[in-house]
């Protein structure tokens, strides 16, 4: 097929032809993070991958998963059923309903008839189908499963769960009528019962009780969920970024990450599922297995949290991955600012920052690495918003926190960690590789905040001292190099090279490369290759936490591969690992899970109860960031993208890829396609669109310095990868679809082997 127009070829294979970049979208100067757009900034066929509902206030189930006992017409509850039909449940009757996606919110019922006294509908929620049944999955580890929620049914009409019983994430909802009315001790919210059961039972003899129990019946004409997540925008599908490629799986992965970040963004008054931790502040007396989402974790209208189901708190480690993902998908930066405020308001007297936001921060909870992640959050927030007044209001606190960490880099050039807390992995104390890498990265960003953004003359006086420490870190990290393995070790001592517990961590090696503390290109590529060699059938293992496949640590590995120039490995790992998270048994097939076991089981080895695993976790959404900022290569060099770099990498896995995002400066968009010509063989054609008034660098073989606007480039792959800036004359009549290109096959890998002894030893015991 001959393509006669340059812009025609850009959309081949997308079922529609768009004759220019985002031509259906009127030019916008930019979007505001304080007033989000109500329509998608980049409408197009890729919107079919968006997982967010059309109407978040009225989400109905899609399938019947399971039925038990006396149930009539269970299908009447499904979204496609006609009106004027009802599902009837007698005592013992149970229906498990499946929703299209992992969702969140309050359950509401339209009751068409009710007979008998003391009727209750029991509700049990689960993200995974494995735990769909009479008991919910788990939000704490005090017992294996949460308690069901009993919803009293007194009359016909609409009845909804109370606001404090918003469930943060579930794909399966089990409803049933208990065989017998629940006892008072089973109803863990005192006023759920219409009257105390003792008063009711006192007036019934045994025969009457039995009769009353068996004549209870409830008919439900409609069931729906009012989703309270992502409160910042009434249109949950008004994305400010997009991604589309020749790999449907990659497309699904990008949008599953974006949707996960929506579910983990909540109303601050609906926070913290850790009721035991909450007790330090609100003095609750909630029994084991009970659950609420009514703890105020921040001041504001929206806040980004770690997980949708749990813990529903502002954890800065999660934000290291989540914040860039939010910025390039929904631009819900107010939720980011709210989370950062909740951390800085609890800053301790010595300058350190809390391990997480409320209910933590009241008892000295601290993590060296999460402290640093808070400072990374500041950089990312300012980079994407240019909110200089906010930065100025927190600047002294930022510098105090920065100096607190800098003082922990000792004469070895390594960061000396004093807190065990990190992402629940063991072995964190001592001269640690991961912390050293994060510290180095924070330092580079701090230089830029001081010199380029705030132009703070007082802080700039410290540059020479800071640079000297940075140079010491560059030398110090080599103390951890293990020549035989071609990787860095975890720390000095027993987990060091040749130590009794030698550990070659995924997180630390990834940070060593991504941060730039290891500058040697050959060494960086060697580390990337050796990380890849460790992959198993279900993803990249994290040896620092035995038995774990961690999407959090693996998100940093994706960044490390790209920093090493091994973009092929980044795309390969994304499809291998996140593809399994979407299509593997026991997952939600719609959101990104907190972690799982090395043999592919859905248990996250941090928890003894598999039911506690969070299947919508912000720290697991790395591909949403990486596919736009590393594979399509759109990098903001200054706030809002007034200056930028675009350096795309199609990789061997893709025939085409396109995507973009918007900031207050305007839209950034890249389209990259593999084509061929009649006479010059295979080519890659790059088309970019950047905001007017901006300027940047295009790296596509050679380097171009260009002003904002549209430009095109062609790379001749069969002629020494020669590149030239394209013109309409050059493109006229020469480009054809490359029908000969074939995608390589994925390498087969073995299943990881579980170390059962280490599994038991490393369970985290806590709320």
C-alpha cells in the first residue's frame, strides 16, 4: 500500500484516519491543575482502553459469578436486564456479582418487597475471585478475612450502606440473606440493627423464632455502586494523556495503571483502613475483622494514597511512582499536593518526615527512604505544575529535610540507614545501596530547584559542599560492586559481596543506574543485562525480599533499563510482568496489584493472609509513566515543559507507538511508526507536537534544537540509520506499510521457586 500523504500514514492500523496530530482537538494553550478539563484532551480510538466508568455514580454488575441456596432470578440485578424484574433471596440464598472492573464505592439497593422481621442483607467484598464468597477479603492482618457488613432492610425503597462503609476496591460483591438473623456481636456497628436483637428475641418463643427466620424474604429490583473514588473530576474519562501502540497488551497496561491511580485517589475523609493504627488518634473500639473508611487523612478535597482497599493513606514511597503517572494521565495534581501537605505538616523537630501521613506521624514513625521519596514528590509536583508559591511556602522545611538526609552520607560515600522501614522488605539498616541511589537522585533535583527554579542565593552557597558529597557517593557506591555477579550488593556486611547473606537487590541496582550515581555506560548496561537474566515466568524477582515479585521495585527496574539504554528490556518486562497481572488467574484483570509470590500465586509475601493483598496499588503503575516518558521519550526539563527533550525508542517489540500528555503549557504528543520505502528500505518516522512558546531538544539519531510546534523526522534504518528532518515533498508517495515486519517471540522462562522457610520468616506483623 502506497501512502501519498505524510499524515495519512500516522494512523494506519487504527481503523480511522486522522489527517494530523490530534486534529479533532482544538488548540489549547494549556490546562490547569486546579480546574481539570471535563473532556478528554486527546480523544481518539484509544479511549476504548479506558477502564473508568461512564457514570461513576451508578455502576451495575455485569455477570453472575456464583449462586447458592434459595435465589430466584439472580440475573435481574445485572446491568443489561430490563426494568420491572427483581431478584428474590430467602434465608441462606447467596449471589456473587461480578463487575466489569475493579471498582470502589457504596452499595445501594432498590428493595421491591420485604417480608418477615429483622431482615438483613449481608455484604462481602473481594478484589480477587479467589476470595469471593460469604466473607470479604482483608484490610488488616488481625484475622484472615474481614467481617461481612450487615445492611438492615426495614421497608421497600432505596437503601444504601452508610458513608463510612465505602469499600475502597472490589470486583466481586457477595450478597446473601443470613440463615438466621445476626447476633449483636456479629454486627460491629451498633446502630446497623433497627433494634437490639435481645429486645426482639425476648418476645418470641423458640417456635416463633424459627418460623420468623424461615419466612424472611427480600426482593431487590436494582443494585448499583456509587463510586466515591477520584473525586476531583466528575467525568472520570476526561484523561489528559493517552498511549496507543501496535501492542494491545501494552495499551491495556497503560490504561490499567491510569485507572489504578484513579481508584487510589480518594476523598481525604474516607481514608485509612488501618483501624488499629487509627485508634491512636480516634480511640475507636472496633473489634477484629471490622473495617471502616472514615478517618480523615488530610485537609482538602482529594488525596492520592497507596492503595484503594488498603491502607488508604499517603505513603511517599508509592508517590515516587504514582505522581508522574497521575501527571501524565489525569493531571490530578491537587490530590498530589494534598498528600504532600499531609506529610510536611507532621515534620518532626529534627527535620525528618513521617513514614506516611495520618494516622502515622503521631508516634515518630520514620523511614529513611520514604523521607527521601517525599522530597522526590516535591520535585515531581513542581515540575508538572510550576506551583512556585507552594514550593516557596515549603522551602525551608524541604531544605531541613534534605540536610537531615545528607548528614547520613558518611565518609564511605554511602547512605547510612538507621530505620528498618521501607517497602516492607528486610535488611534495610547499614550502608545501603538503594538509599544511596535515592539520595543522589534527590540531590540532583535539589540542585535544579535551587539554581533553575527558585534561584535561591542562600541555598546556592551550599553547592560546593553538596557537590563534594555527591562525588563521594559516586566513589562510595563502587564499594558495593560484586565483580563475579556483575551487580551491586545490598549493603556493607553480611548482605554484601561474599557475605553470609549476600544480597544483590533489585531496588538498589535499579536506583544505582536510574539515579546516575553510576555514570559508566558499560557498567550500566552490564547491570541492566544481569537484572534481565534473573527474570522468571511471572516477572522480575526482588532478592532483597525473598519470594517476592514487586511491581514497585520492578517499576524502578523499568526506569533503570531505560537509563542504561536498554529500552527493549523495559518493554519486554512490562509485557511479561504487567501482562501477567492483567491476565493471570486471581487478579482483577483491570488494575495493578501490590505484589505477588515468585511462583505466580496472588499472595503478597509481606502478609500471611493472601486476602490482604491490595489489587489496586499506586506503586505498581510504573509502565504508565515509563511508556510516555521513556519509550516515547517525552521529558520535561523545566516546570510545565517550557523546555523539554524528546528521545523516542520504538524498540524491537513495537511497529508503532503514539501518545502524549498535557500540562499548563499545552500538549506534548509523539507519533512513531515503522514504515518502508520503495527504494531506501525500512524507515522510522517520527512526528512531534509541542506547545507554542516552548523549546526543546529532539534526539533521534542526531540532535535538533527546535521551537514548540509540529515537526517530523525520518530515520533510514537500512542506510546507517541516517536521519533527516522530513518535508511534505520528501514524504509524498514514498512511504508504505511495512508488511514484512514481524514481532519477536518472547523468551520462555522458568517458574520461580518458593523458599517456604523464608516466606514464614518475613511476614510483616502489624495492623
